[in-house]
C-alpha cells in the first residue's frame, strides 16, 4: 500500500483535491471547516479497481491487493499555514510519496517552500507536482508557474517529477491526475522507491529508474519489526482505545502484542482497520487504526511509539547526520550560523513526536552537510536511521534534517571533549570520506553509517562493523557498505584492521604500553604472581578486547606474554620488576660465600617467602641447581662436577665414592646427593662403593643440561 502526502501552501486546493478524488473532505474539525483551512492532519483513502492499474505494472503488485479486492491508497493532508508547521512535519515524515499542489493564480508561496524543504527528509524520493486552479489563470500564467516551480525544485528529487495542471472546479485534468496518482502509489507498493542512496538514479511516477539490487525498506524487503508513531488517539464506546498512524516495518495482526512507549505498557491488538476496512492483518506502509487493550485513552498521546519489540529507552546522546535543503530551497544562512547567539530551544520532529533539543554540537564535513551530537530526552526508543527535521518555532521554517542514530557508546563526560571528538571525526570525514557523497537531497545510508563509525572510532579508539541494533532502518548491505567506505579510505598507517574491527594504531600502542606498566606494577607488589585476568589490565572498552583471538595472541606473543581464556600468563623471561631484580641479586649473593655457606632449598624459601616463583625461575635458568635432599649448588658447580666425573669414567671405567670426593674436593653433604642424582638419571649405576657407566652414559652432557634447567 502507499501513504501519499498532499503538500502545498494554504488555500491552494489540497483538501478540495482529496475530496474530488476520494469523496471525503479531510478537514474533520469544526474549526477547520469554519476557517476553510487544515489545522490538524487530515486523512482520506482511495479505492482503485484492478482495471485502473497500468498493465505494465499490474503484475508487480500481484498478491498484494487488499482483502477487499481493491488496491487502496491512503493520503495525509498536511496543514499549509505556517502557524501549523509542527503538524505539517508530523505528516510529511510519515509518507512514502508526495503530491505538491501549487495554485496557478498564486504560484509559489512560503508554504510551498517549507513543504518542499520538509519533503526532502521524508523516507521517499518519489513525487508528483499538481498545478491547481487552472480555471483561474491563462495558459501563459500556467507556464510561468511551471517555470517558477521548476526553478525552485532544481537539484532535488522533485526535479524529474511529472507536472499535471488541473482544476477541481471544472474537472479539467483530474482524470490525468488520478492516473498519475495511482501509478505513483503502485510503484510504491511494488517496492520501487529507493532509500535515498547517494548517486543512485531516482524513480519518478510511471518511470522506474532505480538500480536493481539497491538496498531499500519496502514491501519487497520488510523490516524485522513493526513500529508506528501515533498521530491520533481517541476512545470508542464499547471498544476502548483507538490509535491511528502509519504502520512501518512488518505486518501487525489481531492478537499481536506491542509495546507502547514512553510508558512501556504491553498492549494487545483487538482489531485493525485500513482504509475503512477491518482486517485480520494490517500491512505496512498504510494508514492504520488499531483498537488496543491494555492502555486507556489517557495513557496515549500524539507522538507515542508502538513497537513490536521491548526496548530500553536510550540515554540522551544521539548522533545525527544532517544536510541543509538543496538548491533554491536552501536558506540564506548556513545552519551553523543560525545557532550562533540564539537563546531559544530548537525543536525536532521524529515520526509524529515533538522533542525539544537540550543541546547540539555540530561539525561541518561538506558544504551544508554536518555530523551532530544531539542531547534530547526522546523518552521512546528511536529506530537507528529514523528521519528527523529540526526547526525553530520563532521563524517557522524548516532549518535542516537528516537521519538520527542512538549512540551505542558513551560520549566524553565534558562538552569540550565531546566537541574535540566531533572535530576529529569531522576532519577525517572531510579529508577521506565525504567525497563519496554524490549529488543528492540527503546523505546516503552507507555514508551516514560511515560517519557514525568515525565518531565511535574517535571516541573509543575502535569501531565494529555491526553496531548490534535490534531496531534499525538500515539493511545489512548498507551497514556493510558504510564500513567498507572506512576500510577502503582511511590510511593504513594510522588505522588498523582486524576482521570486523577498525582501530586507531596509536591508541592500540597506548594500551600495549599500559599492559606492560600494569604487569610490572602488579609484579612488584606480588612478585610470585605470574597470571592476570586480561580485564584487570585494560579499560572496559579497550581495543584489545575487541580483536580476534588470533590477532590478540599475536600481540601478546610480541610482548613475550601468553594468553588463554581471558588470562594473561607472564613467563619469567619476559622480564622482572624492579623489586624482583633486587630479590634476585640477594638470592644469588648467598651462593658467593663458598660451598659450605650455600643455603638449602628450605632455608632459601624461608628467607625469601615471597620469591617462590623467582627461585623456580632461577633454577630453570640454571643459575642454581637442586641436586636432591634440598641441597642447592650453582649451575657452574654442577657443570664442573659433571664434566670431571664423566671424563674420569671414560678414562678409568669406574669411580669409587672416595675417588669422587678427592676428584671434586667437596664434602659428603654435596657428594652423596650429586652421585645419587647421576644414578637416578641412569648415567651411572652403583655396585656397592663403585659406580660405572650406565645405559644413558653416552647422553650424559645432554641429560645434565636438562637437569640443570628443569627447575626442580
């Protein structure tokens, strides 16, 4: 189905056109009828017989004709008077095609300009221009108005829109206009409206010009969730609460449970109606009335959000990618200048919700294109990539618009530091990324995503390909395209890449230095400690924690560290802390006092109670050797004794205990453990008081080296 917005200045014939087309006057309030102008949003529906659908596109919508057998079009009639700008925006941001009505007698008026500006930020780029009241103007005047409109819309998606003159009073041109509207709506239903992709060819009514395979959110590729901004809420006797709005995403069926925000109430769909027909299942992209249980009328306000998923309401930080209106629709002063010195609050419209902006920081990245950090209390979950419009009440003009994204990462605590982050992200965008933006009314989804990643990158030091958004209007293809822009365009010498992560090289170097410092500090405090939880060595959002296991292991190996299951192991050879070096020196000094002054292993452990691992390290290195029975000798002693005994045995063939004592010049305290060690290693074998070469004698040198380095 299609939701078509009818735009134009007040008294240019929008409501009259809808009444002639549908038989329904969209002005429903007594005051509206009295004053003859639309104040609130007006609604109407058009039933289309299958025979009225152009043959060349009839097959495209096949099974999507509604249950009544009719193809239905819903219209939103938006207020044209500048006093009702807010209501106009609530309507325009919920359409997927537009009809711009310009009267032949007045021509372009202020309302024409504001409606066109607002339409650039609607989730569509499909329009139709209708020149009304041609019965009040001659041919020359009609051509003048056409030229005036053409000049105004140049450079926007309206530039290629069909222009159809008509008169509601005489009926002239109404048949042609009806056919064009039907074709416009059918193209929307057929899924041929592209999602604002920069540089992609556009589609106009009756002339599909999109590129096959473009990512888009239409009937052809539904969102995995349903959402619905409420624009009217009332109660019906015997039924209860009823809301109306434009259903987006996937279908909603009777019995479905939804969540109503900001209250977070769980509500149930009792009945659904589209185009005046009660349905079991309401399809997306159409004006929809839902009868709800679980909420009173008093619980519901205009701007509330119905969502099929239970979501946490995000904090006040949001990133927006904004673009000033294009061409002749651009205001005389850049948006950044309009913020200078103003004291009034800016207003923001998202869906049908009015939000007061509490603070905004901007960075221009291209002429008229900005990334902005917005602080505001939305009170409802905002889908990632939802269109917004910003305006100032005092001047009643559309200032700027774009797409907004809830931040999935915390911003710096101070405004100054946030501004610095935004400046760095903006500078990178301007230098490396912005050139990917082609002529377009809006910034493309891939570029919008790329700017989000850049901001996260400059805040945290790294960014991940998929921001884990449950409610996003962007496709996986668009997320992938945005991330690839950064991978391809950011300089490799400053930005590292690892699977689905981009990171700052200098920030990673800082983290590595930090790991070294924390390890040495902790080892100084607890010399025996050789393993650490990785999380204890790094900040919460560290780059290292986001890397693949292979990349992390490689970095740890370069630090002479080992990593397994979130634990870092510190081999002694990675280096000792200052305190441990001091203890090491004191231990080794005990072995310089002569052989009989050497401490035993129990004594050494007693005298150095915190150095158990350090003692093991020194034994493994062969600085000291445990020859058994708690007896310790130096590695030099052990090597010298072994060499002498092996040479003696090669020459004599055997050696007695006394001969060994005389050969080595050591007491029995050291001799007996040493000789028994040779026996246990099967280098020698004992026959009473004589020892002879054993089975492993030929490997003696290798075995003695292993014994000296086993740390036992």
